[in-house]
C-alpha cells in the first residue's frame, strides 16, 4: 500500500466500558521463554509502538492494548500495554481477550469451557460461559494471589489532610481509599473531580512510600476509590493518571479490594463480593483459595465479568505523518 510504513490489524472490545485493543499482527517477533521476558523485549526494542497504537489519533489516554504471544506453560500468552506503564496483569483485558478469541473462532464451545493464559504476573485460569447459540457470555478468571503490601498507611495530602490507606498487590499495586468521608460521589458527573482528587492522593502516596522496601523500583499504586453500598457490595473508581481512569470496576483491583475485606474480617471466605463501576455495571468475585505468598497470606480471587466487541480494523502508520508516533494531551 503506497505510503504505509506499517499495518496492525486489531479488534477492540470493552469490558464494562473499559477498552482492550488486541493487536493481532504487525508486531515483530519477540524473544524470550516467558511472557515476562517477551514483554521486556518489547519494552526494550519496540516501546515506540505503544504510543503509536494506543494514543491519539488512533486511541486515547485510557486505551489498553494486548499483544498475543506464544506461551510454553499455558494455552495462550498476552502482554498488556497502556498509556504510561506496562501491566503485570489486567483483569478486564483478560476478559476482553477471551471475547476476541471467541469472535475470531480461536475458541468456541467445541474447544471447551476453559483455557490458561500466561501473563507477566503469572498464569491465570480462565473459564467461559457459552449460551445455547454458541455465544460467549460471562468470563471468569482466577487471578494471581492478592496480598497486603502496606497496611494502614497514613498519608498527608495537601489541602485534604491525613488519609489512611491499605496498599495491596493483585498483579498490580492498588491503594484503597474510602470515597465517602471525602464527600466524593462515585458518579459519571464526578469523574473529573475524582481524577483530580485521586491524582493528588496518588502523588502523596508516591512520596510517602519512596524508599519503602515493599515498593522499591515499582510505580506508585493507583488509587482505588470505593463507596460501600452494603455488605459485599461497593462502587469503585480507579484513578490511574490525571487524565485516565478505569471505566470498568477494575478486575485486578476488585481482587485486591476483596482481599482487603477478607483481611479486615469484613467478608467471610464463603461470601461473594460485587463491585460496580460508576455506570452501575458489575464484576462479581469470590475467593478460590489461600496460599503463602511473599511471606504473607495470598488470596486467589475469581473475578467474573463480560466483554463486548466494539470494532475491528487495521491501524496504519503512514510515511510523512508528523503525529504518526501518537500523542497525549494531559
């Protein structure tokens, strides 16, 4: 094709509102035995493709990308990329990938009701619910174990005072913040206010945890606001950056939140947990098992949600385009 330097076929899905862009071609071969090694290879050699594929004019700040790769230990492998960081694990993206595999025919009722997926954070087990017409409905994934990293951290936030947060890992790091005492209603109309407040808190947490051995060399945890709606039921709003929030309830964040509730004794091990986003769309979660993880108790949580196909096409990088590499406005 005249003038085109590179072409990348893709399928976009959304999981409870948050996008997953599965890039199905155009990526050079990645070396490495594990998915983590292949992600490190992509980051070293091809990081320039990340903004080109995700940022404007082809995407936006909240776009999440997924690059399928081969795995030596699982049925499939996947690298998760985003606007600012590389993700160890992505729950909504895993559900979106299952939808993409079903849409392309790579999985079907004939192939079964489960598969394994190797991610940079580890192998997750994915279960599929097919309807009578062969359509994929809900997807459940057993995440890598979630555990408490820093409990009861008190942070001074300029103009806000002292907040108390628990920081947990569940494939990514999350700081849990109760939105109710802050007067923050988790609604679509308050998304901008939530972004601004969450970013201030995230910056304060980054300063407070600088040098902590638990967080050394790791990105600052994202702020997961929660507003309780009853026992085992919350609304969640995850702030990732000043211009980026998770439209879904956040799959791995839901696992971290359930682990926190279990550790606090606010849920029993047989209870289910329901997390909804600011649009009222829910993920559900339940405890699969406990294990010794990083010197503490780990909670392997099963999170369940549904994805939908949004678009299919090809992304082009055209020679001479001054914005071919992508851009973000913050």
